[in-house]
C-alpha cells in the first residue's frame, strides 16, 4: 500500500461507516415510531390485529420498492417498542446496533438485564449477527455473571469488521440497495457456478434469488439458492455446505421448506423441496428434503423430474476442483 495515500483511504472508510451508522440510527427511529403507533392504535381499540396485515399490503402497494415492512416485521416493531418503552436508558443503545441484532437480542435474551448486557457488548465489540448468536449460544451473559468477570474490553480504534456489523439487510432494503450476504469469495463463486449449472439442466428451472430471506419469528434466515420448477410447480431450495454432511443440515433445510410453504408458496403450487449439497475433502453428498405429508405419487413425480443425484455430485466435485486449482 502506498503510504502517501493511506490517510485518504481511512477518511473514505470512516465517512462510509459514519454514513451507514447514521442511516441505521434513522431506521431504528422509524421502526420505533411505527411500533409505537401500532401499539397505541391497538391499545385504544382503534385497530384489530388484522389491520397490521392490511397495513403491510398497503405499504407494499404504495411503495413497491420499499422492503422491510412485511406484517411480521411490523409486529416486530411493536414488540421492539413494548420491550424498551419502560427502559429509557437503553433507548440510545438500541439505535447503535443493527435492527437484525436487536431482533436477536429480543428473541433470545431472557431478561432486561441480559438484553442490556448484549446491547452494550454489541456496541463495544461491533458484533455481526453470527458472532452475537455464537456468544448467546455460548451463554456469555450467564458465565460473566457467575464469574463476576468485567467484560468491557477497550474498543480498538479500528475494527476490521466495523462495516460488517452495520451491513444489515434492513438498512440496505430501506435504501433500496443490494447487499451481498455471502460470507466468503469461495462460497460466492461456488453459488454462482452452481446457479448457472442448474439453469443449464433444463428450461423447467426458473431462478428466483440468491441468499433468499425467509422470516421465522424474530429471526431472518437465508437460503443459498431458490428456484421455481415449472414442471413440478413448486419452489426448490438449494443449500451448499463446504463441509462434511451432518444430519442437522437436512433439519435446517426442512426448517426452510416449512417457512417457504407457509409464507412464499402460492395456494395452487405443490409443497417446496430442498436439495442439500455437501462437499468435504473426501466426498460429495447430495440429499433431497421433502415434506413428510407429501403423497407417494407426488414424491415419485418429484424424483422423476429432479436432477439425478449422481449428476449433481459430479458437478459439485468439478466445481470444488476448479476452485482449488484457481487458488
């Protein structure tokens, strides 16, 4: 790096970070105000619960490019307001972390004390959603309380992942910008190549989206690749794991399929199906995930029209070999 120009690069990065933080704070303010409005309308019996769904449809109709205002997220805004309205000292903290991290804390923290703990540490350590969930799963709050450890590390002047902590899909949806959710260039490249290969298999596959977001409760999940199959008239979710096959991978995929069938699938369409692609250093595994309620006739039809597992395994092997040779 040319030392003459590094100061300018730092200025640019700082400005971008500050801009994203400012937008994030405005977005949290907006969600708070919307949540407050819905709360008061329902509390005063001005609105019934069905009105929220009507509101979501109205927003989608009036502002078709504006995302993040589904009925589920509107209910989350109400819950967000109700969670913190009686704790004014936490109000500044919730505006300094992403909406996604706020949702994780609301959903998984069991007390207001625990919420305050994770709000503070998210602010200090600039946690991504993955890191926050990892720390909660590791019971960081409980261990800290038991050990009486003061978890207040000095915040570094420069956080390598500072921008990542504010790369929230809700912020980018609000600004009508694209955000790449892939965690690494390898995964990104493999997904693009797998997408192209699936589209080459036949005209029945129609691409819907990469890192397709589904909402379950207070959490968001991302399906690697989502297609629609014209012949089967169903959604097909592909999950790519650059690791050894584990049974829980299928459990995760089935979880996604339930969300798709509940919220995305149309009434005239058949149940969604999942394709799991796993590759470790030794072998490739391809498994299909299907609803247990599916009739044997439909299962048989699915298997007839879907790509043969051996073809997918062969292609998966080729993709990994190709990417390894490019390193």
